[in-house]
């Protein structure tokens, strides 16, 4: 009997390690031999620790499991959920990038291959010159937030002339309500390594770096262990899969500055410098790490490439909506009943995501706002819930897909306070290089506080300040801070006006 107990950080935070020990002890007490496999999470965070028992090839789920409940794995009980693949949360997904996450031991090379691993890399080494074209034809866009076409970026690096090129994976996942990068690195790190190796082959880079934030110790450990396994099995090194092509990589750990999620700040940090934004041009694709052509891609962007190479560009491009091709791993969090990761094709409406997949609010109160795209994403009211989840569709409503983090708020949320938080967040995390971000965010906090005190003459000033920050900031930190502020002001004006009268009435 195989028993799967997640080793993902979310599950470990909910005592999955203790559950694994209790399972081993219970099996010994019963005199039974079981194989305990530490897998990634399936993404149903509200059910963690989700333990799976495999009998006759069928994996039945039990959760949320506690050490005191492990006898149910043998005897049944209230925590029995039935076959995991038949649960509505799993059944309706289109798992391309996350196909193996939660299924296998993340560091089991044989299991990785048995579930489709290495197929994409084999296709790449067979025809290196076709990789950029395939990725371009797939329509894959950057999943880190900008949505820039991956194939175009790789083509630029591939055509650049230089004695050394680099692949840099931006794993500095700092947006609130996002965890896809972490889940992928902890649940299927070899997939990311394979994607980086394919990228290296495509552009002619021989060295890669994963820039990973220090707040992710489990992901750091998993990536380092997986790199050693990949080297041992020929996925990395001087002769990738016997092709004669060289590519190797290593993990570099950042100190947790939010601005280092911006690619040029990240490159400065990698070089041992202060993490501040570089002016562009030159772009990193031509003048990046150590002044060399560099492809900087997000974890999910790179981890999507093996599936594309194994299944073809058309299979990926045929999924999605408009120019938003393929699948997107939605990360649903906040005041929501069913929080977790849900990989689905672009095109589902925001309302369907929040109400049908997320199950509405955990509090049971009405949804007031949904913030999409991290702490600098716009707030969408229920009136915009018919918006399809896609890059252009969200941009048309003054919103951002970003890293696809979705944070739900009920009707008790004060949107003025949420706007203030966005400005304060920008002020704290600003690298300080440009005036609109460095000074504008501080003035923004002060102006919102004036409005909160009843001085509504601050509203037009706040609007003008946001316009300056949006168009005058060097990078997305200052440029995107106006999105949550202006969306809160636009869609929830009552939270910004009449505050003095309400305070007097309350007194």
C-alpha cells in the first residue's frame, strides 16, 4: 500500500510531517508494510494535509488529516473524500504545467520520466534550431506579470552575438496571494530545470541561475537537491542528454526585497550589487547579467516549455482566449472558502473563478472586491465579474492579470484603507531610484490619510499623483501602485466620501 503525504510548505505548516510520522507508527502498530511517499500538494489548500492512499492504482483522499486521525486511512471515516482525481476541484482543471505536482515524489527521477518528464528536452536537443519557433508559435507569454511573448524574448537573445549568454529564472515570488512558483519548485523542481535547459539550448546560453527568495527554504532545498539529481542523470552538465550541448545552473538566494522581482533589480542583486532598477534601454536580452545577453523568465513561463516541446505548439495555442494562449495557474486566496491553486485555460470569467471554484467568501458574507495581480493589482467589484480572465480583457477594464494571484474580500473591507496599504507598500518597498515612486508613494499615503480624516479636497490631488506615478516611474513598482488606488476610488467612491459625517453619526 502506498500512502502519499505532502511535503509542500503549506502542508508542512499544517503538520504534514507529524502526520507522516503518525502514519508510519500506525502501520507498524498494525503490522503492515506501507510505502510513504512525500509528494507535492494537489493545490486544495483548504484540505491540507491531504493524505492519499493508493490501492489497485486508485488514489483515495483523506483530509484535512491530523496525526490523531490516521486510523481512518485503514478504517474509513468522516475525512474520506473518495478518488482524488474525481473531486470537482481536480476534475475540471487543465493541468499542463502542474501535471505532475502532487502526483509524484518531487525528487524521484524514475517517476518524473514515467509521467512525461524529459520528453520536452529530448525534442529540444534533437532539433535545437526549432525551439524558438515552437515557443513563439505556442503563444506563451510571460507568467510573471508583464505578459511579454516568451518566443520574442528568446529570439532576441538567440540572435545576439556574445561569448557568453545566460538564462535567469525569476523565482522572487513576492506578491501577496501568490504561491504557484513555490508550489512548482517544491512539487516538481525537475520540470523547472528541464525548462531552463531547453531555454539554454534555444538561445545558446550555457549557464543558468534561479533567483529564489530566502523566505522559501523548502523550495531552496528542493531546487538544490533536484539540480544534483539532474546533473547525475545528464539533464545538466557539459553534455546534456548526450547531445554535446552544455548547460548548467545553480540557485542564488535573495534577501527578500520586493523590488528584486523586477528583472533589472534582480540582475543587479545577482551581480552582488544593490537591488535597484536599471534604466532601459539597454534591455536585458541584449545587455543583462554581467553585461551579457540574458533571458529572464518567470518560473511558470519556463516550467510551461517542456509541455509545449513534448506536445507541440498547436496543442498549447489551441487553448485559451484571444492572445492569452494556454493555461494559467490561478492562485485563489483571501477571504475565500476554497483557496488554492487551480490550473485552467484562459477565458473563465472572474465571477466563475470566485463563486464556482473558490466557493465564495469563507465568512459567508457577500463579496465586495477581488484584487487580481498581487498587492499592486486592481480591485474588481462584482459588477465586473463577467470579465474573462485574459491579459487584454483585464487591461480593457484597467486591471492586471499579473502573476494570477486572486485575493477575495467581503463587504466588511474598507477600500480606502486598502488603497492606503498599496501606497504604503510601495513606499516601503521602493528602491528609491526614481522620484515618482520614492516620493510619490509617501505623498500618496499622506493624501489618503487626509481623505480618511474627511478632507475630500485630497481626492483630485490623489488622482493627479497616481497619474504621475503611473507614467513617470522607472519600473512597475511605482507604475502599478496607482492601479489598486484608482480602482478602489473608482469602484468604491462611498468609502472615500462622507467619512466625516459617518464618523460623527457613529459618535
